[in-house]
């Protein structure tokens, strides 16, 4: 009986749920450094889900990043005065700290820009996602490393 429980717990962790720990401040004010969360591994990410994915190879480590999905495959994205437009529809971003304006990169101040200017693509390619940290001025995200591949996604954060 104990062996069955162990095997079930192992399968659950491998294929359904897993614990993660926030490392850094890129998701402030939503998630804080050291906070412990769970990811769900079965469903496909939707817009504004917070996901965990393998660290882009450009960073040379084998860690994980936690970011918010902004662009889905096929989406055309742009920011006007820091406001998000997806496929020409403006979206509010209530999870951002009041007064936050998204800039073209964490170290440049332009608040009006397109996906094309950031990634060289007019739309998010198939099987790719555009992700941003909620702490826009303190996040290495798709503005820095471009799109992430669907196969690099470990799961999405779930709230209890």
C-alpha cells in the first residue's frame, strides 16, 4: 500500500503538479522572491497565465523563469504609450503596479513600439509565446530573449 502511494505521488509530481520557488523580483508585485508556488503541467497556457519555462540558452544556466504570457501563437502585439494592444484590441493589465508603463526593453524608455521592433516578427510564430515579467523595469523577458518555445514550458502557476 505504501509503495502504491509513493508511485502515485511520483506520477502526480512528474506529470500533473510540481512545486516551484520564485527566485528574483521580476514578477513583483504579483509574486515575491522566495515565494513557493505550484505549477499545473497539463493545460496549454492562455493569455495572462503565469508560466514556468526552461531558462533561455542565452543565459547559459539550467534554471527556470517565471513570466506572464502576453502573446499567443498568431498574435500581433504592440504597445502605445505603454498600453498593451493584442490584434488591435487594447487590454488592461490589472496585475501591474499602478502607473507602470511597458517600455521597449528594461533599459530603454520608449513606451510605443511593436512586436516587429522587439523581435523582428510581425506576429508571434506558431508554437511560440511572448512573455513579460510583471516588474517590467526589472525583468529579463521576451523583450530581451525573444519568444519562448512551447516545448520549453514546464507548466502554469495555479492559485489555491
